[in-house]
């Protein structure tokens, strides 16, 4: 019985983490999604515990039914929600409803297990509760650790949920059909056997069809030309468009790269943001040694290598799967000019924040003449850890005395000012600039993007003579954008975001 409690607790936490991870991927705003799932789940568990009191007369049969229902709902949760979101949208209401159902079923487990344990051991209620909760909490620990380190990398979200559901159904069936096989009447026992078997058959059929379901959902979401899709430890990567797409492909056949469901690259106009990040920072001083944080797709790196003065580039990218795709996919590699294979480039796969603070990382590798942070800014206005004061301060420490640091602050100009405050707190002078929305290219609505250039002295905006002229930038345009943003700077700029203040 305690083993069953252990297994059921592990499965329940895996379902919870699956919903949190899927919510973060589909909607973003990780703090909100985690809070919604956890709060609804805990409330529903309390409701399930109250409802379970009605079924304690036949606890073994009731427990088997609860586990079969939980295995079916939890196991199919990822596939069902993904298909619903891709087909209908409106994901927030669906995840709240599904979280509530799973929470009610998880909450019903403890009272039923408690009743069954007391039937076996006939001991003091306090000792039985202690044993039951110990097994429950240890199971939750195992499930919580297994999800990121075993289930997600080995199976992925959908197959992982299905496998968890199968284990859940087997645990519930074992309790009733073995330990308490005398409680149900023969007819009820046959129905329970049949129900447990049908759940396992349904989960197996869903596992066999999961690839087709996920492909259909991706096609509904991204279009028919999905060529590559993978869930890594860090993100979901989806690449669409023809494999032989040219770097100058028009809007009718764009090469698109999506990271966690958000567009990261669109072939016809990707150069706009990459040029704006790279060329202003490399136009007013030495550019021999360059540090590029993020940019595993190789596109910003392509712009860096167009400067003839560059002798070495250190690229720090968390996800090795992204750099591997950018190297091996013909269309994406051609779009990036095969920059990742350049002998001047050294690639380090690590979290940029951890690499900067590591004694064997940024402290040893620096100083750098130019540091470019192309890491994505989250959709939340409060920013993320790669726009925090701590991250910017660590980057400033490995900047050469006459070096420049450029930061992509995101699509919203309001996100500029907390980043600027963080750079100034690091002792740097700043200059905001931006690029206007580009033309419609079939990649969704184009939005203006904001950037910040920082240096120990007053930074200037210029384009270097050791590189071809950018397609989307001019010195006059950069200065005009900088003047406009300087005029729009808030009279009382917001404080810098910090890692502790992100939540």
C-alpha cells in the first residue's frame, strides 16, 4: 500500500509539472502559469479529499476507479491540450479546467489510501498518517526529479504523460485486483479488470498515434512545411519552410524558426534585428575579440564575421541542439553563411549567466572588445534574468576598457529603461537606439525593436568601414532613432530589474 502511495504521488506531481511546462510553452509568462496551475491544483485536491468521504465504504473499488480516471485524464492531458490550443486557441480556460479535474482525482487518493491502510494494519491513526504522508512526499520528490532529468529528455511531454498514465493505472489496478481482490463482487471485479485494461489500451493507442497528433497540431499552428521539430531540455525547436530555401527567399516561401512557439527567425527580414544588434557596437572602436551571448542560429554571428578586424569570437549558447540544427540544416546554414563553421569561432554550450560568473568562463576568457547580448527578452514587461542588473554587471566585468556592450531589449520600447538602469548601475554610459517595424513578409506582424549600446565613456553611433554596409541601417537613421528615444526617456526612469525581483 505504501508503495502504491509512493507511485501515485510521483505520477501526480509529473502531471502537475507537465501542465506547468506546457502552459509556459504555449502561453509564456512562466510566473503566472505556474501560479495558476499550483493554486488550482491545491484547491481541487482539497475538494477531492472532501468528495472521497462518500466512497470510503468500498475504498478499494473507489481507489481503482480514481486511478483509472486519473491515468486516462493525466496521460492524455498533454496531447489533448496541445491539439486544443492549435485548433481552437483559448488555452487558459482549458488548462484551468483540466488542472481542476486532475487535482480532484489526486486529492481523492489520500483518504481512500488511508482507509485501506487502516484495514490492513489496524494501528493508531497518527502512525498510519505519518507512514502514508512519508511515502507520498518521497514519491513526489522522485516524480519531481524524474520529470526534468529523465521523462522530458527521454520521452518528451506527450509520451512522458502517456507513460506516467500507464504506470498510474497499473498501480491502481494492483491495489484492488491483488491486495483487495476479495472486496469487489465477481461482476464488479470483472468490470474493474475491463476498465483498467481499456485505459491501458487507450493510452497505448494514443502513444501509437501521438506522432500523427503532434504533427497535425504543428501543421495547424505553423503551416504544412514543418521540417524539424524537437523538444530539448531547454526549449521546443520548430523549423518550417523548404529545405532548399535561399537566403533571399521571398515572403511566399520564408524559412522560419520557432523557439518555444515564438518566432525567432524569419528568412526575408531576419537581418534587420541582427544588423541592429551587431553593427552599431562594432562601429566605433576595436573589434578584435567579440563575445556573443545567445545567437545559436548563427545569424548574428554572420554579421559579426563580416568585419575584417575580427580575430576571435566566443559564442555562448545554452542549447546544443540549436547550434547543431544551424550547422546541419541546408537552408538555415546557408542563411547564416555557415558562420558556425568559421575557424575564428569558438562555441561554448552553457547558460550565459552561469558562464559569465564562472572562474573558468567569462573571468578567464575576457576581456572582450565587443559584447553582444542577443538573448531573447521575455514577453513580460518586467524582463528576465538576461536583462537583470546582475547579468549586465557580470557582462560589464569582462568588457575591455575601450569596449562596447550591445543589448537587445525586446520589441517593446518600455523594456529599454530597466535595462538601461542595469547598465548604468554597472558603471557604463548608455545610448538607446532602435529600428522601426519592417515590411510585411509573411512572418506575422512586424514590430519595432529596442537596443542599448553601453561603454565606459560616452558611446557613439557609427558604422564601421571594415564591413559591408548593412541593408537596414544608416548612420542618420540610427542617430534619429537615438534622439527620439532619448526624448521619450521617462522623467523618472524605472529601477533596474534584478534576479530576486523578477517574480
